C-alpha cells in the first residue's frame, strides 16, 4: 500500500515487449470511491471506502493520503465511521451487516454483528448509535461491550448518515421518503424536519446549529434551519454525493465516485481529492474513438482524443441506469449490453436514460459478449455457467466451469471463456469446454481480435497474447496495475441489500479500430492504453 496515494503502488513499473507502448488515458485514483467521511482527532479526514474495503486518512493541508485500515484487513466494506473521545474508530461494514471498532493500537473487534445493510453511525456523550440503510431499516443504540442493542425506531425507509443535533435529538436522512427526520434518544415517534429534497443521504450540523445535508440525486449541498425549515443551496456539485464533515469551519463533501471537495463561499468548490474511478471493470468501444467504462455504481464515456475527459453516462441514482455494472459489450450506436451485480443482463441507452432487462435472476455475472447472430453471451461465476439470451430465450452453453469471468465470441461464433478459478481459457463447443490456453494464474478479461487472443491475467499482472492458429504465446506486458496489491488477499465483498449483489473485481479489455488495447487498471483506478507499433 502507498502512503502517498492510499491506494496502490506497483512493485515495478509496467514492462512491455519491444514494439509496444503504454500510456494511461485516465489518471490513477487516490481512493476506492469515497463514502462516509469524518474528521478525526488528529484533524485529518477519515474516509470509508466500500469498494476498496479500506479506511484512509487525508491531511487537508498537504493532501497526503494514508491507508489506516487497508484492503485485506479486519474491517470489510466500511460505509460510515465515527470516533469516540478515546480515539477508538467505529465503522459500519455494510456488506457484512455489522459494526466494528478499531482501537488506536490497530486492534479490532466486532461490536454488533446483526445489522443488515449497516450504514449510518454516530457517537454522542458516551453512547453509540447506528442504523440499517434498507427499506425497513432499524435505528439502534449499541452496547459498547457487545450486549444486545436497544431499538429506537423500526421500519425506516433507508436511513443514512446521522448526527445528534444541538437539541439533543437524533437527526437522520430518510432516503426512501426524501425527508429528514429526528427522534428523541429515548425513542418514540419520529418527527419530520424537512421534505421535498434531492434525496438526502447525510446530515451534520454547522457551528450555528444548522443542518447541512448532501443530496445524492440532485448533487446539492443544503443548509437547513431545523427551527424554521428555511434552506439554502451551499453548492451544486453533481449527483452521487455521499457524506460531509467539518474541519473547523471548513466544509468537505464526499462523492461515491471518489472525489472529496471543499465547499467555499458563493457555491464554489475546491478539490481536495480529484474525481476518479472505483475500479474500473468492463470496457467497450461504442463509437469512433469513444470508450465506455463500467465502474460499478457509475458508468462513463471517454472521448479518446487530446483533452478527452471522463463523462458520466449514468449512475445508481439516475433514471434508466441498469444497476451496478460490471461486464459490458457494444451493441449498436449509443447502445451497450451490460451484466450487473444484481444478476441482470440489460440493454442500455445512456443518452436516453433508458434500459431494458434481457435476462435476470443470475448469480454473480461478469463478462458479456455479442455473438454474430445477435445472441448475448454471458458468464455466471456463481454457478460456473456460461449462457446466452436471444429474444427472451435463455440457453445454457456450458456448466461446471471454475469461476468463469471473461467471454469473447469470434466472427465465426467461436465462444471463448476465461476460467479464472482454473487458470485457463477454454473454447465451448457442443456443451463441452476444450482448453485453448492454460498455465495462467487468474485470467479475467479476454479479447479475440484478428485471430489473436488477448488475456488479462490479474494475479500474474500480465497481458498475454496467444495466436489461435499457430499456438504461439507471448507476454505483451507485465507488472500491470491489475488485481490486488502483491501480498494482499482481498476479502469477499458481499452484496448490499437491494442495491447489488457481490462486488468482485474484473479487469476488462477491449480494442480500438487501430489495434490499441484498452485495459482496466483496477488496482490503481485507471484505464490503460497499449499501442502496438
């Protein structure tokens, strides 16, 4: 792990065979997204990162990022966090459904382990409060010694980041009703404080006792007087805002995409951590010089020209978004096929904010490809199957595969599959799998182009080229920023309630018309371009 980036530093820089060059078409990200944030006792901003299973701390003066609870550690998928006066850090682990505490010496223990979609958390006068961000969520006071919690409120439609106000009541956003509520710490009936917002997902208080709240759908930061209800727009940033914290009187706001901005006077913002990519995952060329990047909760387009920047194509809170996207394949002008972590295969038109489900009900979908006849082929890792769907008819092409991930279909209909659990690529024929290429560690994304098979081996951190006709094999690139950091074994990320299923990594690959190969540098949050001579 890197103290400078808080994310990833390769043991060696990428190495390529003669005749190939590499450049990054997007810059590495400094965080694995940015969810709950909180100012720590040392004045740094602590960031919970679900995608990276990591907690980092940011120095607001220098911008230096340090991994505090790194990937592979005891705390898994932290979504929100809070400190007590002794410096103990409490974190909600949303995929694990629990709350853990990390002592200043680094030791961790579980405080309570029966909280599905554990998300909001706050500490007040020696008391710890936490909640469940689900449609029938509970808000509870937890016993610091691990005893049974006390339920303050049940059946709350998706409560999120909360805080005790100056009046001693607990304030929290209710995403399912687009409101902010408050409740006495003893329990009882809740009271509506504000409504008709932009889907609030965090509540904190400024030094004047005003509510400050991020709006995940509208992208606004609002200041609300809890007495009169008067509201002011402090900033209008972008959809996907997640949380906020104060460092003194300075206001900082996080976004699911990984950026952290300081909100200045007059609605201006100043980046503390610039925007980035959570992973990324699948890639596809969707037009002349336009790359589509699937990045889980977000998807982007990138014009591959000087000055081209990532543009949001859709995200979890925009209309028509098909869901947490992983595998992707181009299927027509302005149209892609995506495989989601919710177990659906969908056709998506980003510019229209529309999508349609082609097939659903699957277990951990990864790669997806379009066959010559129009059928969509996709890998179902959870069951070890590869399937196809056309006109609503689903057909099983292969079973009993070892964690299938990447798929590719040739012009003649040949279907290739990366068996990541077996370290090989196989060809499907008549329901049987024939080994094409073995001796790999963990193949993920694959691409078949002009008789050449390209394989991203995430564990070996290599790009392999294999000639389908001659059997010649060579390593095009090594030491690529793909997969987990060397020596780190990431913890399995389960699903998040109704939002998505398990969130596994996937280093995708695609090609431009000129032969340039694009690879998801999911270790560092970048997209790589490998150019042949």
